[in-house]
C-alpha cells in the first residue's frame, strides 16, 4: 500500500463530501479558490482572572500543497465572511491546519 498523493487528499476536501470552496489571498499575492474543511470550535480563554471564558475559534484544514507559502496575516473569505490567518500548523503529512481570526 502506497502513501496518499496530493490527488488522493483532494478527494477528502471535495465540496461534494466534506469540503467547502473558499477564497485564499496571500499577502501581496493573487486570490485563489481552494477547498478546505471549515470548523468553529469553542476554546477557553484566560483573560487573567480566576475564571476563563469560552470563545468561538474558526479553524480550517486544507491541503498543504494549496497553502504551502501560507503566513500569518494571509486572508480567507469563507461564506462571505473575511478572516485573517493567525496560526499555521503544517502537520508534515500533507495537511495544514490554520487558525483564523474573523475580521
């Protein structure tokens, strides 16, 4: 059994299955439409007090080949809402998780 290819991973991100088409614009670059898996999750935020609070955090999972030069500050438009990349986590297996901040 071989390793998955870039094309194999494209199936996982298909808009017919789990994926969603979004616009990705690197800083100083041209916009491109890529497929990602978009999710929002609640994370606890410590504001320095004795009680934390939960906040909704937008996260996308995408093929590393689609965002190989991604950097903090790059822009994403998802379902008409604008987001800025804050953390890029390349897992070394061909997928990258990007934590977003809504503009």
